[in-house]
C-alpha cells in the first residue's frame, strides 16, 4: 500500500482531521489541477470531470468537502 493510499484511507476513516497540505499531496498524485481562488479557497478540476470542486482552506476543513474530493477521486479511478 502506497503513502497516497494510506492517506486516502485516513481521510475516508476520519474526514474531520485534515489539512490543506494533505489535500494538495493527493491532488498532485492524481493530476488534479488546483488554483487558489478568491480568499483561501482552492478550486479543483480535472479535464475528464465536468465540474469544479471548491474547498475552503480554513481550519478545520469541513468533512463535506473531503467527501466530495473523495468522490472526485473515485470518478477518476473508474
């Protein structure tokens, strides 16, 4: 099991304990494009997915944004 797989499992088991650095590692691994938007918001997209995910980078990051990111990753793995 790779480090990224362990990190994703950690997020699936406990989405409340997340920081923006963990998210950026996952985004880089999966080739997701992210841009800093207005304020502290991270806009995430991928050429094969037709929507943009906006994640507020405020601490703590709410679990709903982590679940949406995991859903996006699941779509990429299919």
